[in-house]
C-alpha cells in the first residue's frame, strides 16, 4: 500500500492517491495526510482510490479522521474513482452520507 499527496500551487486542493490494500498497515503513511489536513483544513481534498484493491475497517476510520481534520460536516473531502467492490464497502458503511463520491 502506498499513499502519496499532491498539493496544488495555491494550496487549496490536495489530491491523496492510495494504492494497494488500504488497511491498518497504512496508518503511518496516512498519518502524513492527516498532518497536511490539519495544516490546510479549508482545502478541497480528493481521495483518489482508483488503485485500491481492498479496504478494511481501519481504513474507514482513517477516512473519518481525515473528514474530521478537514471540517467534519463542512468538510470538502471527496472520494474519487474507487472500484465497485471498494465503493460497495464504503456504501455499506454509509459513507455516501459523509463524503461526496465522483
């Protein structure tokens, strides 16, 4: 699993790319994303999950931490490009009520 972040020039958009299995083993790398989010809570966050093959409950918790760090109910975090299996897992957890999907 790898996590990479890219902040645009103006600092108002952060793209988080996750690949592989998104699980507890990802928490250290994802912690870096949370640090960026705490420093830029008003930015738009795009969580690109096109290359995620599986997701577990630890990953759901990490996504919730990101949502909290970026404003909770007013968060501008969006989950993007996840495959149908991952999207089904997110929808089973009612994440469509917490995040925008694209």
